[in-house]
């Protein structure tokens, strides 16, 4: 039996490596770029934290302790939770149209989560201490502690879910998936809580961020699936089949709903900032007419919400090119939205109300090239794992067979 | 971008018509109710006055620590000589890129009379410290004996969330220690070695920083806090951090 198991595993590995090797030159070019960016970013990050010192290498400082890397971590883990939620619609809650995207969504959820861990690992000054003291010296009142523990459990559950999903063991997979959703939602709301419970920071404080993060997660999940699925089919040199096209159409519709929800939340967020403390109004001004105005109006609102909504409307759920473009805008602009959210919350000086010279102007933040390299490391890892995953798992080929069976079953029923 | 600060003093005057009266109320709320303490349950004259303003026994509690270290900063006494900053640097080996205490400068050229003011700031050793709540690994904690917010440097993961959580900008990352650093009222460098004052209080030539024990009715800090003649206030009261750095004038 052991021999059979070994031989099956060897066959799988041989098949996977054969599929990777037989890929075309474009595949290798993209894989190479992703690998180089990933390795370069990791080296830059390690050098920054452990050799040069983050004070010299990163753009963060005493008044802006959280910068682009925290925003990137937020971006990845929010996306991961969104993909986890999206995958559950089909293979846990049984909505037929969402079944075809399930495996890829779970796989992408795992790799985006790992990308997030990679980036935060290169941001923390002492990652090793985290691994030790997260368990030896826990602080149960800390949102970061809960977030760390919950995301650790979610990672394990997602991997279990994926393995059993690939083996076609849907019951175990669905159970792990259901638990994964619970942990994922709890983790992402705690991530919101990391910011939302800092009552010294007017822009973050309050129940808005945990709610916003969940809505934003589902939007990101939809965008990532809409963007990567057609690319996955291109890698396989196949046309998107009917069942998958119908699934992408449903995901695109859900994306439109989530764009509207995120727009609604963003509008009321900004409207609510017009009243209240002067600090809140200053934070509002940063986005409306201050240093973050271009990011907010140009990227977060126009290119990140309005134009994708219009493109999806134009696509009618059929024109995949337009949908991919809309999804790309959502993904890229969400990154800048996270950056604005993190940095914007720190720009108003804590002592500005004293009227002192030292804190008479807004704090400024510019990411360094090393921070950008670490961000690219996360993106490179994500891209590399996606490209390899599509080949190793043969484009999640079982889905096509399952889809065929389901279609046959439907015909038989009729 | 230059920020135009709102004149809060003006607003206060408009609201109450009497700054002094307002400040007394603020003091009673902040110093007693928010800090949640009254020395040994034996605060007589102030307790009875406070009781008139805030009926019930909400503030009739004991100071949580023995000694309960606190500092009163007499803002109008500060001459901006920065000797406190220098003494702190020497006593606690603070690197050039960081600070544990700082003196802020305020200039109001159109003011009548005094046109410049100095406002010393440092860790407020809060009774309800946001940094301690935020730290995932209890690398920062309240000393159970004296209430000082301390750092356990070997546990610090350098996530910097405590820096973001602190409403007083009292923390920085110390490269040499590989951990967050902050004011500990000189517990490590002086108090633990038998000294009775912090380096900054010791160095101040104008007696602007008064360090002492809030749980001891004979202590100067106790006496300065438990009076009604002079206004007492704290910074960032709205965060409910319950600070132990008090400010006064006059």
C-alpha cells in the first residue's frame, strides 16, 4: 500500500514537473520575473531589517510607525479572506454557479495569505520573537494577538480544505472550509480592530473599519478571481468553457454589488468625518484636498470603484476582457486605498491641538525603494505560486470533469 | 500644509465664562474620577467638595499602586533650557535619533504679555495604557507595584503597534536595544538604585517638573494635585488613558 502511495506521489510529481517544463516561453518569462522580484524583495527586506536597520531602510519613523508594508499586509490578508468567502458560496453553501471557481479561490486564498505573512515578516523587527512569544506570552486584549492566532488557524484550515477539495472529499473539505470562514472573518475583523480600537487616532477609531474590511474583502475576492481565472485558462492554452464563463459572470455581478456597497460605506465614512472633532475634519481634509487627494479621488474612488463598475456594466457579464480590466483596476487601486487608510490615520500630529511649533504641520510619508521591493516580493511570490499552481494542479482540471458530470446530470434530469 | 490650531482656551471661556471654574471641574473629573482614585480613601476636604459636584462613590477609591508615581508639570515655570532632555539622555542612554522626554515650544506673537510657552512631554504612565492593551506579547506592561509602564525588551517583536496606540507619542524604536524604548520614570537607571527623583526632575533648575508619590498624602505631588486653588489638567483626556502626568499653572 505504501508502495502504491509512493508511486502515486511520484507519478503526480512527474506529471507536475512535465507540465511545468512543457510550458511555453511566455510562461517562463513571467515565472522568471516573479521569481526574481520575489527573491530580490526578500533579500532587500532581510537586509533592511537585520543589516541596515529599518530606521535607515524604511520610510517609517516615530510619528508614522506604520507604513506601506503594513498596508500591503492588510491588502493581502483582506484579499485572502475575500477569496475564502467567495469559494464558500459554491462548495460550502451549494450555489451551483460559484462551484467552478472554488478550488482556484481556495488556492489563491492560501497564497495571498502567505504573501501577507511574507511581507509582515519583513516588516517586523524581530519575527522570531513573535513565533515564540505569541504563544508563551500572549496578551488576550491585543487585536494583533488574536489576528495572529486566528490567521494561523485559518492557514491550516485552508490548506486542509484545499487538499480534501482536490481529492474530491467534499464533506471534510466543506467542514474545514466552514471553520476557515469563521476564523477568517474573525481574523479580518480583528485586523480592522487593530486600527479601530486605537482611540488616540481619530481617523481609525470606531466600528467602521472591521465592517469595511469584510465588505472590501469580498470585493477583492471577486476581483482576484475575475482577473486570474481567464489568465489561468490562457496558461492552459484553453478557451474559458461555458460553465466557467457563467461562473465568472456571477462573480462579476457580485463584484458590482460589492463595489456599490464599498462606495456606500466610503461615502458615509467621509460624510461622518465632516462632523465631530477637529482632528477628524483634518483627517478628512487630507483625503479630500490634502496630500492624499489624488490617491483618494483619482485611484480609490474613480479608478478603483466608479470605472470598474462602469466597465462591468458595459461588459454585460459576457465580455471577459472588460471584466478582467475592471478587476485589475479594483486590485491595483485597493492597494492604494489601503495605503491611504494606514498612512492617512497617522498624518495628523498627536499634539497639533497644543499649537506648538514642533507639531504645526502634517506628518509626511514616502515609501523607500526597499519598501517597494518588499511589496514586490509579496506580489512576486503570489504570481510565482499562481503560475506554478496552475501547472502543478493542472489548471484544477478535475473541475472540468466535475462540470461535465454536473452538466450530464442536468441533461439526464431533464 | 500648516495647521491652524483651534483656540480651545477661547472656546472654554465662551462655554463657562470662567476658565478657573472649568479647570477645577476638569481637575476633579480627570485627577480623581478618570484616574479613579483617592488616596487611601481618606481625602477629606477635596472629597467632600468633589462629592458635591459628582455625587455617589464613583471616585472614592484607593490609588492602585504603592507608591503611585506621578509627575506634576508646572508649565509656567518651564524656561525651555532643555536640561531635562539632556539629563534624560545621559541617565538612560537615549540615542540621538530618539527621545524619552521633550520640551515643546509654543509661540503666540500677538499674545499680551508672555508670548512664549514651553510644554514638557513624556510617557504619561497611564492607568489605562492603550499601548499595553495593543501589545500582542505583553512586551510592554504595567509594573504591578508602582504603576510604571515598562518594557520587557527581550519580548518586543518590533511591530510598533504600541507606537501607533500611544496618544502621547512617547515611544520610539531603539536600534541598539532592538526593541521599543520609552520613559520609565528612571526606574531602571535611578529609582531602583535608591534615587528619589527622575533625572529630568532633578535637572530642572526651575522646579517645573515635580515628581512624587500620589498615594502618599505627605508627598508634594499629592498636595499639588489635591487642591482647588490652581487649575490641573491632563493631555488627551478624551482617550480615557487615565494619565499620571498632570499639568498646572500659577
